[in-house]
C-alpha cells in the first residue's frame, strides 16, 4: 500500500492551480483534505502523474456570510461546518449533516470542496448541496462559472468539473428563519458511509400546510437525488404522520443502487422510504416549533 | 466422578495432577495474585517504544512486496518479470518455481496431499494467494516491481460454495488429494439414536457462522537475515516459535541449529499470529535467495486477503433432544466447514468444539459429524475461540429454541441442566474433563447485576406504548483453556506426529545485586500481559515489588521447551513454569541463608524479599545479601553448592491423557474449564434493522484471578469481537470467488460506538490442577456474545418470526424478515 511515483505541485494561487490542471488534464489529481484520495493512492486505485496540492491557496480557505448566501471556499475544513456558530445559525441543516461525515479526525482534514468534487453519492455534503440548492463556483482557463448542485453531480463519482477546471467554492442559501429541517442517516457503524440518508427542509403556511419542501437522498443511486415525487405529494398538504408515511413510499421508485455486501436493493428501497419519512417528520416538528415560537 | 468410564490410569492421572497443584504449606493469603495491577508493558507501548517488526533497523535491509492472485482458481501459465527487473532498485523476483526447486512444502497439520508453499506453485487457489515476491531497496520500489509484472493465468472454475465443492463434477483444488473433501469423520459418544428416540422434544436448526478474523493493528511480518556460521536469523512477530522453528528449518532445508528465530513483540494477535509460519518462512527463503536481509511485512491488503487467519466458516444441521421437563438428553451435530484452499491447522478447531461439546450441561449423548471442505478462499487460521465459540453459539441457539417451545425462561432451562458443583471433576462425552465449576453461582451473580423483571416489563410497555422493540438474551457458555496438543491429531487413526507435549518454561535469575530477571521462552509480547503475569508471580513468590522484575524473551537458540500462547493457556502455563523455577530458587536461597546464619533450613521462610527465621523476622538476610554470597563468595556456600542464583523450570501440561486407539474416548485435552453468563438487552429497529444496546452484563469464572483489570480487558475485548462476528464483520467472497472485504471500508470492525457499556462480574472457582487454581480467560466475551446477540434480536422481533440463523446478522436480513412477516399479516387480513 505505497503509491506509485508522482510529481508533486503545490500552487499558491487558483490561477496557478488552474494552469497546472490545464497542463495535466486527466493525469493530475487535486489533493485537498486527502481523506478519500490518499487511500486511493496507497492502494494504487489512483495512479496520477501529478498531484496538485491546493492546501497553500489561502483564498480557498474563506467562509463568508453574504446577504442571501453563505460561501465556503473549497478548502474550508468540514469541522468548521460542524462547529462554527455562523454555519449553524445560517444553514443549520449543513451543520447537522456534517457531523455524520466519517469521524472527527476525518472532518479536521476533510474539506468542503474535496467532498463535493469527489461526488460520492453516499456522502453527506453532496446530499446537502442538492437538497439546499447550493451553487458550485468553478474556475477554469476561461474564468469562473456557477453551476447548480442538481446539475453538478453527473454520475457515479462524477461531476461536471472539466479536467482543466477547479472547484473553488460552494454557496449555500441562507435558511429562512421559519424553515424546519431534518436529517436521518443509517450506516452500519457510526462514521461509515450511509446505507441511505435523507435530508429534508420545509416551511409551513399559517394553516400548517407544506408551502416549501426539499428532500435529498444519499446512497440510493449513482448520485445524490432530490425526492421530487415525495416533495410533490407533500406540497400543499398537512404533513400528518400518515400523509408523510404514504408520500415517503414514493422514493422507492428512485432507488437504483444494486445489491452490495452491506445492503440489498430491496432493503435500500425500504430504508430510503424509512429515512425519508423520519427526516420529513423531524423537519415538520422543527417547523411547527419554529412557527409556535 | 460422575462418569461410568472410570479406570485406574485415568484416576491416577487426576490424582497426580491434583497433587502436583496442591498448595505447598499454609500459604493461602496472597499479596499480589488477585490484585488489580497496571500492566508493566504499557509505558513503553504508550510512548511509542513497542519495538515492532516494522521498527527494526537492520543495515542493508531490503523489502519484499507480493503479487497476489487476482483470480480465485487458475493455472499459472507464465510470469514475465523483465519489466520489473528493469526498474532501478528492484533486486530480485522470486516465484513458486524457486520454492519448489529449493525448499520443502511449509509445515502443515493437515493431510500431506494438501501441500502448500509460501508462493503458489503451478496453481493459484484463492484471490490474494501469494504468487510472486519482488525484492527491492524500498517497499515503494518493490510495489512498483509488482505492478510491472506480467503474470498470465488460465482460469479454472471457481469453487466457492462448500456444498457444490462436494458435488462429483466440482473442479478439484488439489488434484493430488483427489477430492475437495479434505477430511471427514463422525464421532458418536453415548447412545445418541436412543436418546433422540426417547426424547419428548427434538429441536433442530440450520445455521451458518460466517467468516471473520482477528484484526490486530499490526499485521504479520518477518525479516530474514543471513547470519554468522550459516545461521539464518529470522525476526518475526509470529508466536509459538520455539514450538515450530524446526519445522521452518525443515521447510527451508536447513538443519534446525542453522535457523534462529528472534521474537519481536506483536501489535496484537487474537489468534492471527498463532503459529503464523508462512510469513517468517517466506522472509527467510527470500533472504537466502538474495543473501541479504529481507523484510516482508504484510500491508493491510496482504493481511486481509492472505494472512491465513480467516476463522471458522461453518454450516450446521444441529439437533437437540430433551425430555418434556426441559432436561437435555442428547445433541447431534452435522457440520460442514468451509476451510478454504488449504488446511494448515488440520481440523483442530473442531477439537476445540469437542472439548466443551455439551457446554455447561449434564448430558451424555453427543454425535459430531464433520466434513472439512476445500474451496477457493483463503485458508482458515486461528481466531479467539478457535472454533469452540462457534459450537457455543450452536448449542445456545438450540437451547433457546427448546426453551421457547417448552415455555421456559432462558435462565430456567439452563439452570435445570447445569452440571452441579459436586459433579466435578466431570468427564464429558468424548473424553475431555471439566476440572471444576459452579455454574449456578455465575448465573446468580449475572442475574443479580441486571433487573430482568424491569426489562421484561419494559419490553411489554415499550411495544404497547411506543411501538418499540426490545429483546433480552441470556446465554451460559464454556470457556475451555490450556490446550494439549492431542486435539490436533486424534482426528486421524494413524497420525503422522502424535505429539503429547505442550509445555511452557521460565528462567528466574537473581543477579548479584539481588535484582530479578525472568526469561520467557516461547513468545515475545503479543499484546497481552505476559510480563505483568510473570512479574506478579515472582512478586508473590519472593515478596518483591512486581515493577522491579525485568522480563526478557529468549530467542529460539536459547529457548527451553515451550508451546506459546494460544487456547488461553499462557497464564496457567507460565505461572506453573515460574512457580516451578521459584521453588528451586527458594530452596537454594534458604540453604545459603541457613548455612550463613547457622539455623536449620526448615526454620526459614522467604517474605518481602528477605529470607528469615519463622517467628523471628529480625534474624535473616536480604535477597541481595544472599545473592552476593551466591555469586562472589563460593567458600561461604554450603558444601557442594555451585555459584550463581538462577533456576529454570519446564512445566508440562498439568492434565492430559492419551486418546484411546479406537477413538471412542479422545482423552483429556482441554481440562481447565472456565464458564460465563452474558445477558444482553437490545433494541432493534424493525424498519432499519439497526440495533442499539440497552444493558449488558458479563460474568466470567476463570478460576483464581491473577489480575482483575486485565481479565476484565479480555472479557471486554472478546465481547467487542463477538459483536463484530455477530453483527458486522464478514470476510465475503462473491460467486466468482472474488474477495469483497479487502479493506476496512467493507470489513467492519466494531468501534467503541458499536459495543455495549458492560457490567463485568467475576466468580472464582479455582482449578484443582493448576498453580494457585488459575484458569485461562483469554478468549473472553467472544465465547458468549454471538449467542446472546442472536437471542436478544430474536426476542425483540419474535412477533415477526425473527430467528437468527446466519452470522453476521445484517440490517438487511432483519428488515427482510420484518417485511415478509408484514406481507404475510396483510395477506391473512385480506
């Protein structure tokens, strides 16, 4: 478990990093927190010619709260999402899901951008990004572009980042004060990748009906998915326990993950509905509490 | 005696063993044995000075990496190393052809028709099998060399399912063996058929215990180094080396006095390094090929795929016969064990099962039919329990099923069947002997530590009021200790090497300043507490503070006879060895002091590191004064005594007897019998299949306790590993024989988050046959935990018909059962 020989670069600026990416294209990999990449190097699943260590680029380490969004530089460490009160206050769901990423040691090294660019469908941050309609800020030789999270995840461990581009930041909308959120994950052990996880955020109108709802699922498909049918069934409805239970079943049709040693397909279908139901009820509970107070 | 098979030789053996272990004099109150003491090993481990195999610095050391087979079953067509050898820094490429040409097959306790070499010869038989070794200046370069190899295989049909392996048209793993049935034998003890005919109730079950393994932090590793006088020096973290060094020499075609094994502390074993001979054999062979020191330390991929430490993988058809009042009258076991591609330990893991075949229960009829099957998987090695824990699980599954059918509580049916304290020593069907026990005391203690009535009420309330499902499990299982080597060969009518020795040795030296050194002879530290045990026994015998005793380990050239740790034997055996050496040393000390002080020796005693006159402690000498005399003043010694203060002792197994020639009686081979009771309360979520712990009690009886905190550690760690085996860990192969558990991403070891907070209790029923009455307790909770988890899950989801038959029981299994039951309920309603 020793990586093969590779060239090591540690650019100081985004421009340099982009230039290196343009030069090496698919023969280079970007090292951010290294929590997934380093094991891949050690097991020689990844054999890049060049390793681009972006940890020296200070502009990627900023967290900024704007009027409508919180922008996280790609190198912001996951533990900051988990522990910074600014995050908990402005995007509480994001702070909550981060706790489920690996173990605390992983979160101290692991970065926001690294997890998103790795695009693992079982991962928490991609799921949160899809659920909360985050925007990816991507820089390439032609400049910056912004892509919606829902379009960014393109398949199994695949994003729309071109070989000559670098993910530099992600913007999460600030959560409305009256929104309720919920997150439920089932993994075989604490810190393992989710067998299935659901993130939900919703608002209720004065009659207690669902006026806005977003539900994202991890680990049921080749990429994080929005539970569009479940959302559609609950929108405008009173979110009673029964209504939520019935609507949550609709997610089963979106489960395409096949059997693996930890979960069968049919188990995942049931689990997807279970975590969806529970996450939505948790969100409803918070929204109702918020509306009362 | 409760058995009808008494005979004079047998009774003589018992009497001799009991006499040998009888306390000498009135020394009953103990100062150190039984006291919780921090481990003397810990300071160096906690400060990163463990001195493990990968820490060894040897001038000119080179490094080997292994090309592992990517196919489950295939013929090696060609190996092209041209590109690998062209890499600067790559020194040599070694293949199975080199092994065949220059060495003998590795040591092997299985049939000789199933030979193996450290690198595959002609064929590969499992994914991960070592095929080629590349030696280079660094491990990085060696792995580059492995990447550059071009190895061509002709694939053969993979044999993965053990039942299909037995079919007539299955591909053969070992053509020379002629069958994939490596071994078959049936033992019938007592009147099994009659017992089942007479029975009021017969319960039966089809069970599968899946593969898991001990996963120490440190993998197995060795360094081979050509030394002086043609001696091959091997440094390795394998255990039991003084038992097998001559076998490694045989494999390497060297005289045994030309191989020396230098023991290196192991970063854990749990059985995985028990007689782990292939790695040191390979490192030694590679060193001989390049005439340079070569290190081969498995990385995690090597270790998971081909460290020969995968454990039991058994399929059972098992039956238990009872009378209507819940009395067990017989057991019938038909087991197919999926041993993998080779059989290095023979079927000793089933000898372990037979050592406690009836559990703690008093019945006389037992049938055991074993088929050991060869498949394209990594071969089995040792793991905590060595196969006895599997039998415990099977027996407890059957007892629970019987209890449910008879409407008896789990503790009631067990109590009814316990062997009673006055029935020891107790000979069980098969021939093994249980030395002592008080099983009701253990059960009572466990019940006193948990409020079962509360939990039974709570179970009902939570179900009715909160729609939550909790379950209670209770098991009472045996924990055999102190194996004798006969269990490895009594399976064969004409065994190749019917060994009956399994000793342990120790040397105690008091240096001229009166300081103590102890030399241990069969292992280095392997993660347990050998030094703490040795220090405590010396402290007990001489009254010195334990932390003043220095412990060292002999290399194989200096080692006295020893077997090494395994089968929970170390504490009992090394205590016997140290105490034997201590008695010799005490005699010499007293003789010197008596001569010096001119008092009769029988009037003197050793207390608090002094030798003094009984009743007049002011008349005496410090051990330092005696030591000075012993080393420097020969003219002051009693006439005929030689200088120095060092004694050694080899302690043989305290109680073992020969199997009968017809194997109707397997003899005594595992007599020092511990016992435990575990009770678990778990919540099971029927819609996710996830389990959580609500309460857990573990009470163990390991005889006289030496060190409560380290025994507690064994119980705790063993329970954690039992949780792994029961719920999480799985060395899985797919239908093509591809290995699915090659990293810790998929092989799930429980962490602190997944194991219960345990309440530990101890009962002490001394063994009549060991020094101080100690029994082994090293295998700890793993003997019981899989059974108690299975029972608790069944109990929680009984309304869905949950019945754990397959370990590990995964969340998907649980949910599948729940969904099927709901579907059925729906159909019944409609």
